[in-house]
C-alpha cells in the first residue's frame, strides 16, 4: 500500500494546548505538497448514565463557534500529558458535572478530525453515579449540566442543540456496544 512520505516538518505555532505543524510531503506518484497538522493530546469523553436511564450532559460556550451547545463531558489534562485516560475521564466527569462514577467502561477510541489533526478521544460509559463536587476551570465559567433521556438527546441532535461531533460519534459508539451486548 502506498503512503505519503514526510520530507520535513516545521512547527508554525505552539501553545500549552496544541502545536501546528506544516509538513512538506511527497505523494505516492512522486509529486510534492504540504500538510497542515494540528497536534493535540488525546482527550476523554464520558457518557454518564444515571440508574433511571437518563444521561448527564453539559452546556458551555464554545469560543471558536461563538455559541453554547449541549455535549457529553469531555476534556484532556494538557498540563499532565500521558495521564491514563480512565483517570482523565473520572476527573473530567466530576469536574464538569459534580458526579463520580463507581463503574467506568471503555467503549473505544476514535479520532476527532483525522483529516487535519492527530487528536483522538477515549470514549467511556460512566455508571453507578454518585454526587461529588464540581470543580471547573476558569474557561468553563457558565457551564450548565442537566440530565436528558435518550429520546430528548435524539431530538436535541435533530434540532441543533447538540452539534458536537464527538458527542454524536460517542452516542453511536454506545449504540454499537449495546447492540453487541456489551
């Protein structure tokens, strides 16, 4: 199988959350080109399911799209790269929703946007929820959290109240796991 060969890499931007690289590449036919790559630490996405079957979501303002949307809790620990994804998932769940999970099941790993980024997401189902303590970062000011039924979440996707691709993909991964008996 033919691949794209990296000839050189130049980091054009860097901060604590990401690096942006411009790679000079050679395509399988011998022609040259460039690739822009956003290099980011993987993140954990948590699907918190209550005993009654409802799911806990968060809503926050997302600066790049200048709007608020509902989504499953998610995040990474950029100051602690390489942290075990389960530990990140449990931490982000409590930080954003105020709930702790006694049970955490890994549903899989997906790439968020592999056309331009190497960032992946570890997707977990959190169950046996108990009240913990919210401890949000300054960038999460104004975050809301509420529980919704699967039917309400479906309606919210259809109406555009949920536009987060990671949330929709994670819900799909959960449905696949449920159909296969996990």
